[in-house]
């Protein structure tokens, strides 16, 4: 996910190097505090990295799944099927009206 580096020359500086190449530089108030920051951030990267990667992979899978469903919904065959269902429903409603008129004058 990222790398935590302590500056070799300056005892209070440390950096986070992100996977996209960007570097975030920080300064602690003391060398001891810098050591704590570096240790805790390295632990966070070590333990949270796989967790975050799992959720990013899952989110990417869900996006891919939703795109596939949308492609199916917008496919020509599906559009034709939906239009056919609409026409059938329209015919059925017209038949109800026609049948009522027929029943009225059936006598």
C-alpha cells in the first residue's frame, strides 16, 4: 500500500511513499516521537494493507458485476423482450375493455 521511511540525515523527519509514487513528508517534535510514528505507521501498513486491498478487490468485483448486469439489461434481446411484454399488457387491457363491451351487448 505504502512505505514508511525515516530520514537518515534528519532525526525528526519521516516520509510516507505511496504506491503511485507520491511522497508525503512529516516532521515530529522529537526523534523519539518520530520513532513512535514510524513504528506505528509501519504496523498499520503491515496489518491494514491486506484488509484494504481485499475490500478494494471486492469493490472492483462488484463494479464489474454491476456493469455486466447493466449491459444485459440494455442488450437488444432484453429491450425487445421488455417491449413485447409492454405490448402484451396493452393488448390485455384493450381486451378487458372489449370484453366488457361485448358482455354489455351480449343479451
